[in-house]
């Protein structure tokens, strides 16, 4: 798992899953403009399921401030992917 914080190549930072066998990256989460993906956590077993959590930090702050349309969008966000079978 890779939580991205870059301004190179695209405007939205992302969380990526790296397949260690094929070396292929798969984007599994994307943040909003000018934010960074952070707080990446893998929870292998929560009530019988696995989850991946990440946070969107400081949306519209690093770049793309002109994309902000509503001051309420300045809040951070927490998201998750799942549920999966229990992760080992």
C-alpha cells in the first residue's frame, strides 16, 4: 500500500496497491484537489472482515485553490475500502 503526496503528473493524490508479484500498481482511492492522502491503515480483522482506511488531508490547500467552490469542502475526510475477507 502506498499513500501518495505528489504534485507531479496529476492533480489528485491517491492510495495505491502494489502487487508484489507483477509489480503492477492499482489505484484504490483518490483525494480531492490540493490534498494529500495520509493515515493509511490496514485493519486485517474487524468483526470478521478486513478494511483499508486512509485520510484526505488539507483539501484545496497545496494547489488548485481556484477549484474550491464551497468553504465547507475544506474539511478533511476519512475513507475506507472494504469489506474483504479477513486479511492475513
